[in-house]
């Protein structure tokens, strides 16, 4: 697919978990979905994804990084496209002031002192994760907190003047868009990939890898899945996002 030379976008910033980071890819900086999309759009990219990253981390690091990246590269917010690939909703993080003992976080100042909470870390005898999932984690609370964070991020992106949209790493909880109308009624769900075809949008990139039998040993989509995801779903959706009325750039710019 050819690049889009008329696109107003000069930088794509993606954030998410390992499904955005590109875990198990031989060269994630070349073959992760955001790298493929940026090449097609003729834009630079920054991948803020982190293995085992939570949606809480997506919101926190995006708010910290987007303005800095925009200024450092001499860009206006309307030249930046932000894409959040939402992850599992039962993950969390907390600030301890210590290095994350699990390792694998990107080397960014925004992650210094933050520790990820993840179900798989229970088997590693991570005391923080054990305590969280035994005594604090709650399904309804996870969903409600996720939607509230989404609303807050959404308002912040609008105020900042960024182009933006949302994707799914995994299939979202089936009750997400039915049990919390006080939140979902305020969200612009048309900014979710595939929302014109599926109630919750999608497909998630994990489902693409599973359908193609293209998952690595640790269940991450590999190179073929990344290509199909971008070519068949992400690219055209992004072009439509940029043409929407009310975006920072006019339709004539795309």
C-alpha cells in the first residue's frame, strides 16, 4: 500500500501493552503495527507500549509524553496522531519509588518508580500483585475505573488539539458498554476502530493473530498478523478518522 503524502500527520504516537510494544517480533521497530502504519502514512512514530502495561499506564504516560514529544519535534498538536490500544482491564500499576522488579519496561523517565500489577506475576511471587488480586481487585471496579480514565483522556486529547483514536489489544469485557451508561453515554465510540461494524469495535489484534495461527510461544501476534491488521483494518480507519468534521485539520488537508 502506498504512503499518504497529503496526510497532515507528521508523527504517530502509540501506547498500549505488549501487543503495541511488539513483543516476540524479530524487529519490533520495523514490523510492529505502529511502525507499519507510520511507513504507510509517511510519518515518524514513537511506540510507548510496555509489556504487561495497564490501561492506567496508558493514560498516565500518554499525558506525560505527548506534549513533550510534540514540542521536542517542533510540531503542532494537529500534526500528531495518538492511538491507544486498550489492554486487559484487570491490570494495574502503583508507584513505589523503586525499579520495577519484573523488568522489561521502556527506558523512559515516566516509568521510573512505577511497578506493574499483573496476574502472571503471582506465579513469580510478586508481593504487590499477590496482594492486589487477593484483596483489592474487583471486576466491576476495574470496568468503571477504565471508563472513567478513558473519559478523562478523551477530554484531555480534545483540549490539546490532537488527532486520536482507540484500538483493542483483546476483546473487551462483554458488559463494558451495557452496565455503565453514565460513562459510555459520554464517549465518542465512533473513534474506536471497527465501531461501525461491531458493538464494541475491533477486531482486536490478538484475534487477528489467533485467526491466522500466527501467535508466538508467549501468545503475541507475529509479523503476518501485524501486516494484516494494518492493511485490512487500521490504515483505512485512520484515513477516515483524519477526514472527520471537527478534527484539527480540515478535510482538504487529508
